[in-house]
């Protein structure tokens, strides 16, 4: 019986990014990854867990970030009390609310990443103590990390970052909330999201509000719809991120895509997105597209 | 059923390089590697494929190049139409002609690397769209990549690099051709190779011609012979690379080696090579050797 | 039958280091690692062996050192003659004496690393030729490497480093000796260690002597006791490292810890250590502690 599971993903597309110069290119559709994880049964309902996840750019073979195990690096215990881990981990505000609100899960050219994180939040934190509890459709997560190694957008870490997240699923209903407080003294990002699945279509809405490291207020919303069509899923979203202090639309994006499952592990997809933020320079494309393939292993 | 195969190689020798200062050392015989690959059957003859391959220097544990997955990073589909992948991949001119022509496969101190690539070609390109078709002993490959991330020897990428390769095998006969056009506007490298296997000995010949990024013409040839002896293979080659514009021999090399298979996966080898190019500085060794072990897993 | 074994460790604690500013933090308890190793039976008692081991900081997901495969990168043969490998490997003075003498194996905040290596030795060398022989409770190891890539503490590699180590186990008795000669012309580090296992408690002693790259003499000793208590082990040690040329105590450390095995693969632990060296700056904590979890897979 093996004590380690090897898993991963390679995801590449031919694409033109929106809000970018002309760059018809081979593009990383989402974070290609290679991971190792395992669970050890310690008896009495107690388990030891670990997971390390490398992220890479499959287009040129480079690692995605300075940290090789950018995706995850944790060890901990799981039991009736929940799950407590140490290390580099998704923050629960991202995992339970921001990520869930975007039909693209912040992947592909259609990613609503900056709308759901307000250009304030960060997907993961290093040096964290992480807690997660799930029961009866309800999930709660909390994380506190070190200022060290978690530099916020403002460039200076002033305090320990921390995050809270909650999610509730009941039949067709999904609700989520997140509160993320990066290492800068001023910034925070709070979000709420919900969706209702009518069967033929699932509709969702998201709202975020916060303050960046320059003490400017930000607000964002996103509405979305996804519909199963054949073996695939049609996705649509519209949203914007506004810096309300400066009264500037930082991101206004309409996205449409179709993701077709060749199997449970392999998807081909096509997306188109239109960028309509304030002050787009003339040399940037306002429309982006991609045609790609995502393979999980 | 596992969806991923872990494979690799560690290859080290005790060696003195030719055309180098005295450096009796532990040397990387070939590209030590660790790879992950898989094939998923999608039905109707269609398959999803992925492969990522890390290259490292086993002598000191460092990664070989700036890109961790220097060896390969691809995802794609395979079927009756052939195989189409995106990502970082061998160029077909290298894989189907240049590589095949060298009895050492461009490995060890005896490598004929600069003769078969003319100091113009590159083994792999990033950001590529790659096509491969095989049938009845015939293989065809094509690749087009981005100028971005594929800086040619001249240092400035001026256009998309592309490559073509073909190979034909029929009983004792192997023929190959390659055409590689790096990202510099001026350079290209065209090659042809063939071999005939008489059983007791296989003889081969190679010819290459092209132009480098400084618009100077280059020409090379290589003749080789390999003979099965016991559980091993005796290898010999002689060839040269000439810059015909400058009328300078850039490489003239005679190599001899014996590679003994301890098993299908493990080989021990000894090689000697003599370097006779123009203008070798006095402080460089003209003769190189290695004694090594190559283990595939 | 698989030809490769995937193994590893993730080890993290919540800790305050001794001899450091206040830094209550998530800390790497020992070298978290991911390794790949295999043995191939070649018949007649001969085996091919390989092993590559990556070391990483699980707290933030970064690799530990500049070399990705910092822990190990070797290939070689094993038989009645012993085991000979090429590549990056533990030096036998560390593996057979220094490491063994420390009840913490140079891990956690309680690590006696600088006492057992005298701030002269190094755990591993790159570009090495490594020999190991074991029989009847006796183990002998030798390593010679290249000056290249093995820069000593003095910053300038002047010669090939080499190391010797020996260990002898007989019932309750363990004895070990090590001699390590780094790449600096002046430095060396010689050690001897022994322990006797009374069952209820195992007591050990270590003595080291040598010279650093600045031609200053160093001397160290360590006494230790470990006792099995329940599913765990109580550990205690006291030792010091002295620069006898400068007459300065570089390290004087008392450590106490309890390591409790949740299973054969998972340990939780708590340690406390007190630093009493000469000239500790006022802003540094003299007492360190950790509470951690170590999971092997």
C-alpha cells in the first residue's frame, strides 16, 4: 500500500490575452502542477496528512513562482476536531469564497481573478497555521501566517496576515463568505458569494469590498451563469472592480466560454473575454480568446 | 490503474573533457532526468497525452537549465490524425535527424553535438505547437514556436522559430532529414542522415549545411560505425564542422567508445575523443575520455 | 514491478529559535524532502543503485539550497566489494559519526549541528566518488570530491575535499569515528562518538577536534541521554564548541525534548534548548523551543 499519491495537471492553450499587446501565443490556461499527497490512518479517527504541490509554466517548462512548491506545502492532523496544518496553504477566504464565485475558478483568459480578489487578496500564504472544519454542508476555515515571507502588494509587510472563510451548501444553494487581511496594516478584502442551481442553468452573484495597501477603497461585483450543454459547460460572467476612492474602474470584464469534457480528466475549452476598464492604452487588445486543453493526472 | 508513470535517468562518469582545461572530474554523462508521463484513452482511438521532464546535473544536484522542466512540458491529443501537442518539446529536426546521426546521441565526452547541430540548432523549443505523424516506417514532425522565450545564439529573437523533420526506416535502412529555423532572421540548419545495418556493423553518414545568426555559412559531416560486441556496442565516429565563410574548422572530432549493457536499464561505458579544430589554445586538452555508468528507471 | 520508490518527509513546527531575535514562527523542524530511489538486481550479487533527494522548506515552499537535489544525487554499483557511487552524497564523517552523536540527528531547534561539525564540516559534498562497505556490524565509508562546487567556509576552495568514517555496532554498544577534510588547505575536523544502551536509558558521548579555514583550532564535546518513555523518546544533551585559538565558546547548549511516535511514520515533538555561548548580543533569545509534527512518506 503506497503512502504517497502523485497527481498533477498540464493545461495549455493557444491564446490572445485581453488587456495585453498582441501576443498570439501558447499560454498557460491554468496553473499546471505536480503534487504529492498522502493520508495516514493513526487510529481512533485521527489521520496524519501532508501535501506538496509544485506549480509550473508548461509553455516553457519554468517554475511559476520563486517558491518551487508554490501551490502547497503542508503537514498536519485531521480528526473529529477538524483539520489543522502548518505550512504554505490556500487562504480560506480565497478557497471558500473568491475562487468559488468565478465560473472559471480564476483560470484561462476569462479569469475573473482581479474582480474576486480586488487586487488585494492573495491565493495562498506561507508560514501559516491553518484550520478547517466541515460538517453538514458547512465548512469553516481560518488561517494566520507570518508577516515574513508574505509581502503584500504595498511591498512592506507590517503585521501577520490572517483570513477567514465559510461556505454552506444545501441542495441547489451554495453560499460563501471570506475575509482576508494581508500583511499590510491598511488592507483587507471581504467577499460574499451565492449561487442557485436551477438544473438547466446555475446563476451566481458575488460582491466584494475592501481597502488596498495605499488606503484606497475598492468594490467589486460579479454575476455569472453556467449551463450544462452536452458533455460540456457553457459559462458566462460579467463584473467589475472599482477603486471608489479614485473613482476608477480597474477591471470591467465580460467573459464567455465552453468547456467540453473529453473524459473526467481531460477537457478542451474555448473562451472569449472583453475588457472594458477605464484608461485602457490604445496599444492593448480589449478582446482576448483562448482554445486549450486541460489534462489532470 | 495509475494515470502517471514516473521515469528517469542518472548518468555520471569520471572524465576529462576534450577542448577544456585539465579538469579530471565527476561529469554528467548525459542529461540526468526525472519525468512524469501518461496517456489516457478517450475512446474512438483518441488519446490524451502529457509529459513533463526535468533535467538535472547529478554531479552536484543542480537543475541543468533555468527551466526546471527543460526536457519537456507538453499536453495534447493523439489519434489517427497523428499527435498534436502544445508546450516545450524536442524540435523534429533534432529528434528525427540530428540526434539519430550521432552514435552517442549527443551524450558523453564523445558527443558530436556541435557537428550535428552546426552550433546553430537547438534541441528543444518552448511555447511550441508540435505535430507528429507516423505510419509504415515513416515519421514526419513539424514545430512552430514563439520568438519569445526561444532566444537564438545571436541573442535577439527576430521571428517565430520553426522546424521540420522526417525519418524512414525499412529493414536495415534508416534515413532522416531535418530543417530547423531558429528565431534569428538569418539562421537555419538543414541536415540529412542515413545508415545501413549489415548486422556485424552498422555504418552511417550525415551531412549538414546552414547559416548562423551572424550570416556566416556552416557545413558539417559525420561518418560513423557501430558494432555489437558481446553485451555491448563499439562506437566510432569522425566528423567536422566548418565555418565556410570564415574558412575555419570549428570542430573536428574523432571518437571511440564501448557501451556495455549490464541490463536493459543499466550501462557502463568508456569513451575517448580527440579534438582537432583550428586554433585550439595551448592550455586546452585535445584528448578527452570518460568511464561512466548510466542507469534508467 | 516498479523500478522507482517515491519517498519523503514534511516536518514543521511552531517555534522560537535560540540565539535569534524574537521570531515566534512556523519553522522547518528538519529537512523536508522528496526523494526517488531504486535498486536493480543485475545478477551474481551485483546491483545498480540510484537515489536523488530534493530538500525544501515546507514553511514557505521554497527549495532549501541553490541545488534542487541538495540531499542526494548518486548512481553506482553495489556488491560483495561494497558500494561505489558517483555524485552528491553525505560525507561518511558526517553520516557515521557527527550525525549519530546528536540525539536530534541535527534536527529541530535542539540541533547540536554546530557542536558535532565544529562549524567546519559539511553534511554533503558534490562531485564525489563515494565508497561504503558494511559487514558484521562494522561500516566503513570514504569520499573524495572536487574542489569545484564544494566551497568551504573560508570561501576559497584550495584542494579536493575528502572524508573518512567508520562505525561499529555490537549489542548495546555503538562506536564511530570521522575525519573530514574540506576544500580549504588548512581545515579539517576529526570526531569520535560512542554510546551504550542500558535499556532504560542510552548514554552517549562525543568529542571533536580540528582547525578551521582561518587556521584556528576548535574543540567540542557532547554528552547525551535518551530514554524510551511510552510510545516516545525523552532526549537530553549538553555540549559545547570552543575556538581554542581565540579562547571563545562558540556554542554551549543544553537541550531537552520528547518525541512521541503517533505511528512508525508520524511523530509529534516538543523541544527546549538553552544557548550559553560567549558574547551573545542582548537582543537575542537565549532559550528556544518548538512543538512540531514530522511525517515520513
